[in-house]
């Protein structure tokens, strides 16, 4: 894969071992009490701004990564037998 010796299995193993991203906005939402409403209301403006900025930046990076993955060349699967296409 990518002419570097990386196989599909190596890529899957690498992606499976990634740590979850720790976003401030997600931590704030988890701390919100269900009885007080959906969003926490006792957060400072600076903290809220930081959390939203962080989530927007993460979303943009995710979109860019998805575009890069979409544009990758297909990988021939020569070791898998698909009986449905044996015609």
C-alpha cells in the first residue's frame, strides 16, 4: 500500500490503536446534568469559545482527512475470493 510496504492489515491495526480525541466541548457536554437541560449554562464565555473553536477545527480536519481517503487509489484485493463474481 502506497509503495511503502504498508499492508491493509497494518493500516487497520494502526487505526484501531488510535486513542480517542479528547475535546473540551465533549467533556463539557458529558458534565451537563440532564435535569438542568441539554447544555451546561454555568460555563464562562472564554471556555465556551475555546470548546466551540476546538470542535470546529476538529471537524475541518476530519473533512480534510475524509477527502484524502476518498482520493486514494484503489487497492487490488487479490487474496480474497468473491464467489458471487465468479462468472
